[in-house]
C-alpha cells in the first residue's frame, strides 16, 4: 500500500474572490489530487471550479473495469457535463481549468484541461510536465517564445480548451509508464503559481525539503518575493511518495 505526504494551499492572492479550488481523496491503493481554476473572464468562476473538484471527488472509484487513464478521462468528462448542466440551469457562462493526478495500482496518471499543471519528479529529476492548452504555449511550441516567457506572454490568458462548454474540453492524459517509487513527487498548481516559478525551482525546493508542507513553503516564499500586488489566485498541491 503506497503512502503519501501531501499539502494543499489555495488563496485569493491579490484578488477579492478565490476562483480556485483544490482537493484530494482516497482511491483503491492510492489517492487522487485535483486543482481547478475558474476562468475570471466568465461569471461564477469559483462555483465552476468547485463543481469540477466536487464532481471528481464524488465520482465512482476505479474498479478495474477500464484502464486507470480511461477512468480519469471519463471522470473529467463527467465533471464537465455536470458543469455544463449547472451553466444551463443558471444561464451563466461558467468555465474552469483542471489538473488532476491519480496514483493507483502502483502507477501515476495525470490529466489536464486548460493551463493548470501537473509536474512529476522521479529520481531527482523532472520526468514530466503537462502541456498548457493556451495560445502562449502554442507559441512556445512553434518557437516564437521561450518556455520561460509563457507566463509573461500577452496571449497567456487565451485558453484553447476549458471545462464547462460543449466543445474544446478534451483532457490530455498521461501516465508514468513505470512503477511509482518511494521518493517520487508531484506538484499540481494553477497558473497563478507556475507563472512565477521556473520548472527547475520546483525540483530545487523539493530536494531541500523533508516534507510536502516544507516543500510548499519554499515555493510560496519564492512567490511572495515575485508576485505583483494584484496577482491572480494561487493554488498549489505538493505530493511526496513515502
């Protein structure tokens, strides 16, 4: 039975309302972690992100009838359908991103829609990072900007996929491809966090930490030195495999 040390932080940051939600839950032989960021340009972003997290945590757990990556994709699609129903009932344009991590059966599976991210650290190195569904990330892929410029680009807020609509909501799903080991670690975060932290800095802070809470503290200390006064909402989950 795998054991985890995890820490969840979410804050309104420099905004009046926190439109992020984050949570975790138990799975057979594992856990699931979720960060959702309600889109600020739409109404009730906080309601949208809460709907996504609650729906995923309350979803039927994997029972082996489908592969775990298919279960994770189906769970996100079901959460999207619930948010779409809520939008229709309230006649409001509610949308959200999502980044999810499920560790079960000895392996890690992750998925994302939008620009909230999952990072996977294996044997003291960065093994995987989800790819943002944004115009800025597309510009990075085409060579127009560097990776470090994604969060600063004028098109960073232009999302190509999000949850809550009838299209452009397909999650990208990935997996570890090998057994998760003691010492492996993960970060899930909204764009309000990763815009100000370089990929390798997450790893540096992991290597000097003895707990998930301490790891988060190091990351948050970096953020406090760099954030503008009107910064976006902040959500961060740090996970260590024991």
